[in-house]
C-alpha cells in the first residue's frame, strides 16, 4: 500500500535516509534519467511499473515526485509532504554545491539567470514559478510542510502527522558542506544578494506563506509540549550505523531496480507539461 509521497527539493538526502530506515524495501526513490533532469515529472504509469519490483511499496520519493502531476490517480491514500528552505539561502547553497560537488565552471552572475537557479520550490510544487499556484496546491493536496531552518522540530511534527506508520526520525546530516565560503560570499555581497532575491520572488512569497500561515497552524495543533518533545528527540537522536531494513532496501535498489529503471520509465515527461510553460 503506497502511503507517503515525499516532494524532494530540500533536505532530500536526509529525509530519504529516514524513509529508507523506516520502510526498508517499501521505500522507492524514483529514477527518471539524466535526459529529464531539467524538468523531472514522474507519471503515475511509471510508479505503477515500479511497483512490479517494489510490490510492498509504502513510500515514494525522488526529484520527479511532484503534486502537480497525475500521481494522485494511483491511490486515494497518498499523503504528500515536503520541506521548504529560505529561498535566497537555498539558491546560494545550490550554486555552491554545483561548484564544489558538481564541478560547475559557470560564473554566478550567469548561472543565477538560468532555469536551474531561481524559484525552484514553486516550480517543483506547481510546475511553474507561480507562488499562488503553489500555495493552492499546498493547501489542497500536501498534508505536511516542514521548514529546513527548524528541521528537528519539523521532524517531530512530521512523525506525529505520520502516525501510525512508525516513522523513525533519527538521522545523521547529509550533504553538509565543510566549506561555506562561496555561499557566504554570495549572501554578504550586495550585488549577488540582490540577484538572489530578484530571481526568487515567487519562492520568497511561498516561503512567507508557509512560515506565517501553514507552519504555525501545525505547531499550534501539536498535542503536548512541543519544545520538550524536540529536546527529547535531540537527546536520543543517535541512529545506529546500519539498520537491518536498509540492507534489503539497498540490495533491491542497486541489484534490481537500477538495472531495470530505464525499462520502467517514460522516455519524456507526460504529465501536465503545459503547466511549466504557463505564465
């Protein structure tokens, strides 16, 4: 039974680890291929094919997972969730990651104008850089929205929202850069900071809405003392080196799913592609 659907844009590696240790071989991280990296949108048909391998699928994540596609046609029990990050910082961090880890040589003032830079969170949620459309989707289809800046607290809230699935939220941070000099320089330089804000106007609007409307409601609805719950979690956040469930998950993914992934996916995006081009 497919239940959880993680819209993976920020904090993705750490959340994927949590899902893998919680659901083992029931967690599928979808692969769409490099040819669709610019605008990955997983179609319901592709997920149905993946279930030939993940026949006990309980959770789905990946860069192609988005609520503006037709995924909700798979099951009425889908529960979408996601995490947002402050957009200007996210964009600067993204550029640093591409330079340090990806070998990007493009100057920042050129890269920041490309389709890979600004408003990536609204684009991911709504299929176009439109905060109003993204807000409507969050209100109508996405059951939980966490904030990366309040990650531990968000995980405690996510665990409560995800009951009774038994989500194990212990984690070790992933994709943490040891050197943040590029990001720091971009955020402290008035010219680059202005560019970052300019190209992320829709994401900034979306983030303000979540930070001021959606997230506070989630906090206020928590039964019990949230601050104490977060402190208890942080005190016991010591995940084991290896989860038995992870072993089966890794073997299934590496030995069966990855080799067969090209046969399971569509050759191109086929779900509501017109939303990307809408203005």
